[in-house]
């Protein structure tokens, strides 16, 4: 056996549903102990991809390898995976204990070993004492833990999770996020975690793949994605909340000047973009600053715009300031709360460094 | 905290009255027949002179024994066959989506729209002329199954549209082969629907007159005996027979109810 094999490897996987290409030429690999997030909007093919890995959907093209074995043509029950479904899908006629032991029973594991594994996993998900309850006697969070336990109990080669927290309320989701990290750290099983929530993906995972229309837009370390989004879609999906579209009027050094509905702004020049081309420029609100109009800017390189403060939303550590700039467009700036001398309705100054934003050649489809 | 006014009381009284009237309408004839089957003075059975002689007479009729045996046999075979067919049909239809779903459902339930009499005559002709099996129990079973599949299909379909087939997928991911999936997950969840269909089919075939009649010729079943007896006027044995049949059907349903209520059966629970 190869010892250096990837825990999971997909090679040029494709899946067509009638006219829809749900998964389009996807290749990636996941290593032992890794927490890999598949992030994308609804309909981008995340579930289909996960189902192909699980064997619930056949890949039209390409191959799937788990622990070095080619499982492309293997049925789900021969793949040695665990899975956590969005709606939990606990077996309603089985107790918590029976639900969790199900994978072990299917493996025909001796009863004593089953008990051992069950105890271990109940301890892990902190559900000791609930063995004899039925799923309908559990809360949402408890069901979630049971679903996780069932996925982990047989110590699969890989655990697939399809939006496991989507059905939980906000409080519980935060709590489970922490738990999820803990489970993953305690055991060495790699997680492939599907979500449409960028915050969840960035909090939980080591690496993230951003999916759109069945294709991977970008795969990489989560900080890398956050700090250097490769495409406009990734930038917008990762919560870069100010989108500026304009035409290049001049270029100098690494900077292009764009005309954004009458306002001229310097932006980093995207590759292959010349004068007259359209550019999308994404600015993360927390990289921007706001202050009274009469303040002098902190750096000579900073871009500075005059604006009218429309609203302030207090967020605890920071506040979101909504402003209307001179061309009538709205921008949002996250800055420290309680900035001296500005109130709603005031004229203010907004500033940022051009290279803190991300510029891309605008595609026709946006 | 308004005082109970007289209008409420009247409304309530009307409701209770309607309910009682409904139950009388439904059950009085059945209870009356049972009552009469135990009295000697059947022409005007009040006050009753209790007797068991109609039952004794019924038991001594050799036709009755054969008829009971045949009815149970037809009922059981029909129930097994139609439940098997209908369950597979529903599962196939729900699990594998096709645009022929609508027409297929219609095909399965169409025997419901055909009068039993016609099913009886046509299966007789077909079985006798084409298959060369006339006047056989098997022929009656096939004919009854035709109709029972339609009923079973509806009963099972009504339940299984709510079944989440992703449950089967989950089981499969956790290592269950198709047969294990069915035994461990599908069946334990859907068995009440299947049992319901089984009982409905059994009772339909057990009580059936017009379909069985044509296919059986001289072979007696309980309904054909009852019908035959009727032609010579109403005999008290008939009351006894009706009561026996009612008791049988009632105990099946009561038994089922008891089992479910007390949770004594948990089919598939704990797997084996
Ligand atoms: N069984 C199916 N038949 C036809 N189209 C499907 C099927 N499953 C998914 N699709 C389509 O494939 C695309 C991707 O769906 P899905 O994988 O569920 O996306 P996501 O999980 O990212 O929301 C969607 O356009 C969806 O409509
Ligand atoms: Mg999905």
C-alpha cells in the first residue's frame, strides 16, 4: 500500500443533469487530518460533488480515490466513509445508541467492540446517557451530535458533511462550530465540509474551495483566499462588501485610474486590462476608515472621498457606517465605534489604501 | 369568563345528538344482527329468549366449514400477493422518478373503477378460455388480487409519499447493502402501511361475492353460502354467519389496534 496517498483525491470529475452541468471538471485532494470546506452559493453543485464522493451519484467522468483506492465504480457501502446530512436523517425507529452503532453493526463488529466504540464516540460528542432515547425526543443540537457520532463511530477514512449547521439557530450554530473544531482536532479523520456560509467556512476549515456553477473558482488556504481572492466572484462571496465598477481612464505604474460614475479612483491594475476596459474593484469594509471631513488623511497614498453619513449600526467591537458618496452610491465602512465628532447626517471623509482592495477585469456576465 | 349561555348548551347538545345518531346509523344494524343471532324468537325478538341453536346449526352445516376454509384461503393468498405487488409497485414508482408516473398510477388503480361483477366475469372468461383454469380457487385468487392490488396500492402510496428515501441513502453510506437497507430502515418504517394494505386486501377478498362467485363455480365461500341461503328466504343461521364474519373482521382490527397501542410489536425494532 502507498503510505503517501491522499485521504481523498478527485480527478477531473464531471456530472451532467440534463442541460445542467452540476459538477464541471473538478480536481482536488484532501490530506489526513485536514478540515476542507466547500463553499459556494446554493445550486453551485456542492451537494452533487459530495454525493459523488459518497457514491450516491455516479460521476459522469473522472475518478474518485479514497485512501489511495480507486472507488469510482464502488457502491456507497463499499467506500468506508462517514457522512452527516443536512436534515440529520437519523433513523426514527432506532434509539440513539442503535443509530450511532448502525455502521458498526453493518460491519458485523463483535458486540463488545461495538460497545467500546459507542462509548468512545458518545464521550466525544458529549451525549452519554442518551443512548436509549429516540430521535424525536432530542433537540436540534442533540440530533446534530448524534448525526456526527454516527458519522464518526466507524472511524471512516473521511467524513463528509453537507451543511450540517444550516438547520440550527444562530446560538447553537456558534456552539457547534466550536465543537466541530474540537472533534476534528481530537480524531485524525479529514472533514470535507459543505456550506454556503463564508463565515462558517473561514472559521472552521484549514483550506477552502469556492465553487460556482459546478466549477472551482479558487482552492487554497483560507487566509490566502481572504487576502488574495483570485476572481471577482470569490471576492464578492467572501464578504468584500463594497463593489465598485468603473472604466479605466489612465494607467501609471501598477495603478489604473477608473471612472466610477463620475468619481476617479486609483486601483491596482488587473492583469491584461488596458485603458477603456471595465474593472470591478472590491473593498473590504474593515480596511476602510471614516472620520470628520476636516481631518487630514493619515497617508499621502490613501484614497479619500467626501460623503454624507446615512446610518451607523453598532456591532460591538466595531460599527458599520453607511455613507453616500458624491455620485450617489452607498458604501459601508467598519471602524471603531464612537468616532469623535461625527453623527448621522454629517459630511464625513472616507479613506482607504488602493492596494487594500481587489481589482478584476469585469466580465460581461455581472 | 363569561357565563355559559343557553345557546352554547343547545349547540353542544345538537353536536352530541348528531354524533350518537351517526354511531347508531353505522353500528345498529350490525349489533342488531348479532343480537338476533342469539335469540330464539327471531320474528319479534323482544323480550329475548336466548339460544345458541343457530350457531349449532351453522356449525353442523358441512358447507360452512368448507366455505370458511376457502374464504380464509382466498383472503390470505390475495392479501399476500397484492401486498407484495403493491409494495414493489409503490416503491418502484416513488424511488425511480419517471414522467410516466401519472399514467402508471392510473393503471394501478384503474380496477377500482371497474365494477366487481365485470372483473369477475372477465377474469372468468380469460382464465377459462385462455389459461384453461376454470372453477378453481387459484382463478378466484387471481381475480381478487386484481382488485386488491388497486386498494393496497392506494393505501401504501398514501403512506409512502411521506417516506424520505434519503434515509435509504444514509443507510447505504453507512455500509448497508440493498437488502440490509430494506430490512433495517425501509421496512421498519413502512410496515404499518404494508400491514394495513394486507388487512384491507384480506378483508376485501374474504368478503368478496361477485368476483369470487364467477370464478369458483360450485366451490363454496362464506359469502356465496350466505347468498345461496338468502335465496330460500332469510334464515336465522344467516344471522349467526354474519356475526361470525363480523367478529372475525372486528377482532383483526381490534387486535391490530391493541398491538399498536401497547407497543407490543415493533417490527424490525432491534433489527432481527
Ligand atoms: N437529481 C438531480 N436532477 C437534476 N438536476 C439536479 C439534480 N441534483 C442537482 N441538480 C442540479 O444541479 C445543480 C447543483 O445542485 P446541488 O449540487 O444541489 O447544489 P448545492 O448543493 O451547491 O446547492 C443545480 O442546478 C441543481 O438543480
Ligand atoms: Mg446542497
